[in-house]
């Protein structure tokens, strides 16, 4: 962060620290030669932890309850709460609304 010398209390501009850059195919698999990340940065799509030792770099993400395979766009297991939601496919993640439900999960952490 660089302070504006003429106007005290204002920020002139930020100098961001880039930790990770990447282009992905439709289901989240990284495009070869189009990714960069600093050493020891283990997070990927949507801030989920990558499990590079399982399927290679950026191909498996740990969503907590189950693992996601970005190469084929599928979960490794069924949803553990599938009996509570019989009208929703057990392979659907976050009820097909990841933005809303991820935000709700973050809000619940602060309650």
C-alpha cells in the first residue's frame, strides 16, 4: 500500500502480491503451461485446498466433506446428506448454487 503524500489518510495505490494465476477448463482442470503459483501455496479454485499428491497439480480439491476431481468434473463420493434432499442429485455440489452457499457457510462461521 502506498500512501498519498499530498492527501493524508488516503491510499494512492496498492502493490498486490500475486500468489497464484491460472486458466482452467470448464470443470476446473488447469490448462498445461498456463498456471503459476508461488512455492508452498496450496489453495486453488474458490480457496479450496489442492491435493496435488493424489491426481497431479490442481486436479483434486478438498471441499471438506468430499473430494472433487477437476479432470472429469465429478465428486469422488456421494453427498453425505443426500437422504435429506431426495429431489437433488447426490452428485450435485452445493445444490448447484456454489456462490450463495459458500457465502452462507462463511457467514455461519462468524455467528
